C-alpha cells in the first residue's frame, strides 16, 4: 500500500494554508465536472439534498444512517444487485466509468466508505475493515439488497473479502480489482503511526505547512495510473478532497489498521466458496500483482485470475470494460 502511505501521509502531513485556499477555489468546479461525468448533478457535491436525481441518467445520490453514521451512495439501474467498494483514498466516484454500463443489466450501488467522499466516519471506536464490512452489511439490509455481487478495488478488495468471510450466505460472488489481500510492509512506517495518533497526529496534520503537498499528489497519482495518463478532472477533484485534514486522518487510520486485519483473516480465504474473479495489472506500481492477486488466486483454486497487459493500479478508470465483463461472468456463474 505504498500509494496510500506516500500520497496520503505526505499530502496530509504537509498540509498548508496556501493549499487550503487553493483547493477551496477548486472544489466547486471540480466536483461539478466529475459529477457530470458520473451522471450526477451539482447539488450532490455540496451535500445539500438527501436525494438528487440526475437529468442525464437514472443515477441517484442518497444517504442513509447506520448506527449513527451517515453513509452516502449512488444507485443506478435494476436487476441483480452489484455493490462497488472503492480503495484508500477514494469515493464512489471512482466507479464513474463502470456504474452506467453496469446499470444496463444490474442494480449498481457505489458507496463512499466511512470517512471518504460524503460519508461520515463513526465517532467512537476503531473503524477497522471488519467494522466497515458490518456497516456496509447493515446498510444493504436497510436497502433490502439481497445476495449482491461485491466488487472491491485495492483496499476495497480487502473489505470485499472480509464481507464474504463474515457473511458467507449473503454474497453471490466477488470481483476483486487490484486487491490488497495480504500484509504489506509498505503500509507500515513512523508516518503512518503518527498520522493515526490522537492529538499529536492532529497537530502535525494542521500545523506542518510546506507547500509541496499538491506535487506529491500529482506524483503518486501518476504512479497509480501508469502507464495511462491521469484524467485531468479526477486529478483536480482529488487535489481538493485528499488534502483536507479530517479526510487525511481517515485515510491514514485505514492504512494503519489494514495489516492486522489481513494477517488475521487471510488464512480464512479458502472458506470463500462463491464465484470469484480477480483482475490485476501487469504494470501495477502500487499493489504487487504477484504478491496479492496471484497469491490470492492460489489460495482460491476455483477463482479466475486475469492479468491485464500494460495496465496499472487504477483499473476501474483505465480498463472499466474488463471490470464490467468479469461482473457479468460472475453473475452467470452465480446462477449455476
């Protein structure tokens, strides 16, 4: 998870008043641009209405509350439900290029994970992968969503795996996109621990003010998308979002808590019996394909592994059609 550590902790811990003023000016325009691409109208980005129906498509932005935590999601289409879980950092907007084509045959739901996008972070206790899986489970119960196909990208792949282990009878299948499935030393550092420490981490987050946080974001996103270019609208949107101290804290804590969860639950992957497709890029500079997707495929003999040539980490953007095709494949297998 080198991407999360370098991108989030450096951009967050090097937070500056200059960057704050700059991103405030960018925020309204960039949210509007990326929302138009996703088929969601501008008011959703301002979080002013509980439900916004797009004039361009059937995508609807909604909120629900689980255990006092307000969660945001976008829903589109009808049919077998598919739940889309983004990585760290990110939001449901990361599924922009998957959502609409998927909704032609499915009820597609893209959540903002707790503390990401427009979703709140729980106020008490550690928001571990298991806690996030429970919040997602309870949210889907509120929506009367039964046996969805769960799709997870990167950090979200770990959440999808935990969900399938903890709720084995309530998942029809998994599609794991560049999943973070095993422990990574890249996620462990003094900076990771510092950002997650109360008071000291908060002080560092707000007080340290060098002016090169935005350049770190650009550099690390270039690695994440490589060998493809970074979409300009996406870059501008995350510059405004990922340099907010409260968001950086959530991202850093997610990284800090991930390894313990993977260490505990990875020996249980073989318990997963539903159809599983795993997609990975052969040029992924963020999550090792062999150390994660390949290793997971070996642990799940009935899974299918697709290694995409000349492809990096941000597969939901750069190879969205491949993601949709694997969801359709898992859908067919889940009916057998």
